[in-house]
């Protein structure tokens, strides 16, 4: 078969059907609010006990990170919603 003579069908401008948010909107996604993180040695982890304090890499008052699948999508501040914690979004960083 000679590849120089192969004819391809013309592509139309019509695109495939798009998924709408109403179709995908009900899929549950786990989100995480990250207060901060720290690096500890195994020895330090084994020595943890009730009352231990771990210093995090974030200053008090800094916005918390909202992550989906480990990807940062927004930042916000802690709020109280009835008897639960909540996050008020102050900055959307998702691209």
C-alpha cells in the first residue's frame, strides 16, 4: 500500500456532545482543607503523645488551602457553621 495515495475523510466542524454539569454534577468528590504541614523524623513521630504540639509551616491567620485530589483550587478562612467547622472561600486559584 502506497501511503502517498491514502485519502482521509474530511473532518467536520461539528464536535462531539459535551458533558454538561447536570450530568456530572452529582458525582461525589472528596475535598480537603489543609491547615499546614510539617516534616518530622520517625523518632519524633514515635515520641508523640497527648498534649504534644507540632509546629506547622503556616502562620496563624494565613488562609487555609482547599484541595481536590491533592490539587489546590481555593483558599479561605475557618468559620463556624452550627456545630461544625466550615471554610469561607476568599480566593479561587483553580486554573
